[in-house]
C-alpha cells in the first residue's frame, strides 16, 4: 500500500513534490478509508490529479513509474520473468530526466522517496540519481507488530556507509557495487533476505497502465483464458450497461482474433471483431481485468487519463469500486489523472483525494491537494463546495484555461 511519494528535479518538476495517501482528519466519506490493521492508520483508496495540459499531471505518474522501473527491472530481468513494466529500462535511464528549464538542475541529482506498507512493515526508501548513476540510496523499516525500527542500509555513491542488522552478514567491503545499479536491486538478486523480499513484494504490488495502446492489454486480459476472471469481467461489463456477454478467441497464424458476443432481443448472439467496438468499449476491456485482480489482491493501479473515452457514469463506477469498502476489502488503491469535471464533487471524492498540478511562470510544475487550499477568508475549502465549478473558475490555481477561453471576446474589447 502506497503511503507517500515525493520527487524533485524530474522533467517539469524542479522543486520537491509530494503525493500523500495518508487520510486527513476530515469528516467526509470516512467509511471509504483503508484502515491499517496493525496501526489503525487511515489511508486513501483513491487519488485523482487535475490540471491543464502541460501542467505536470502525467509527469507525476511517470516519476513513480520511473522509480519502480529503475529498481525492479534488474531484479525481474535477472530472474527471467515476464516484466510487468513495458518500457525497456536501458532506454528509460539513457534519457535525461532533470528539469530542463533551469540550467542549475542539470548539475543536480533527481531524487525519489517512497513510503509504503507491506504486511506489518512500513518501508521508507529513497534514491538519488545523477547522470544515470546512483549517488545516494537509503532503506529503513518499521515493524508495526513489535515496534522495532532500523536502518537496512545507507549508501553514498558506491560505498555502503551503514549496514543494519538484517544485512549485517553481507560482505560489501570488497564488493564492486555498480553505480548504475540500486543496492536494493543488488541485494534482492544475490541474497535471500526475508525483509528485502517484503520490500520487493510491496513494490511489485503496483500496476501501471498505458492507455495509449489498449489493444495490447485486451489481448492479455481476454486471450489469457482465465475462466474465473473472464466471468467476473463480463459480469462487470454488463453491470455497466454494455451489451457484451462473452468473447471468442480464434487463433490465426501467429496471432489471435477476438470476437465479442452481443445479445439480441430474441436471445440470440451476434459476434463482431473487437476492433469494430467503440473506442470507449475497447478502453474498458483494456484495463478492467486489472481492476478486478487489483481489488482482489490489494494492488495499486496507476492510470493516466482514466476518463478519456469513458462516459462519466462509467468513470464514477470505476472510482466507486475502490471507495466502496464492501467491494474493496483488501486495501486496493487507484491513482489517476483526469479532466472530467462531472466527477469532481464531494459525492465522489474527499477533499484530500483531489490533487492539482499547475505550472508557474518559470515553467516549473507544482503539485498540491484541495485540502491544502484556503478561500479568500483564509478558511479551508468547504466540503460541500462546488469543486468542479470553482476549479473551472480558476480558484484552485490549476487554471484549465476554460475561463480565459470563455472571456476571449471580452479580452479583445
């Protein structure tokens, strides 16, 4: 479960930005919160980021993805598993990711810090990267069962400055640790240490979806021939009001063709190729199976522009799968970006679940939550405020440009 994520000097972000899943002490929708069974702490099941195009929304998700990819891909590659991360790590780290609008940023490292929970453990991991090399890396843990906390390791460049008790027996004095490799990845690959396994499990409990290529995920989700998953998938699709009752997969040379079954009024079925379905339907099938498995396994699902090509009612339905404790029984979380204003209201979101990205005159992005804002009287934004209307009016800073567009004629006069 993700608790907090912060980063700095990454693409449009110059200064530190933090995304926080700790629930604030506010009264709305308290029943939707995830309660840690070991500490009683409350966490958010969803977080949505709004803002104008070019404001930094996607870069926030990409920063989290970059961290996961940088740490996990060496481990999974070494174990010859199918990578759940669909970008080649070498291509990613070869691209400079520092903030380009400040000449000094080129001389500074890009920093990431993540706080997450796995079973009874809370882990704090941070890493700083400069010219694709690790210049600093630290891992700490807290065991909520017995209250023990310790440093696992502290690293400065290629040297391990501190070793905690859990890795005390690892010989590092004469070990050549590559600056291109996170020490966390190195330990996971070369040693069998239970607490490192917990770290790995916690990081792997996340799923990133790139909706720019939905057909790739459809072939995985439907053609996998998991009868139980397919049954739940089509039951959920029908609850959404989509008239598709199944699929037929046909092998054709080295590929598979998928035909969707539509039910007619007389009870018969008509099959059409999935490529002939609407863009919205294709998108639903591209990620819905992963929503189902994520809810079952308590995973974090990260999606850029979840609302694109989806009817607002379908978007609301997806969000409420996570905010309904009767459905989200295992602490699954959803992080996404959106432009949809119809769901930006207090019936769908708590104030601490709504985030904004805006870019300042120096071309640097800022990330902040609705709960952190104050009105003209210095008071918190009311929980019964018209969030969507006030956002369009530019009151939240992340001006989506609509107000200027609507007043364009007046400006000319």
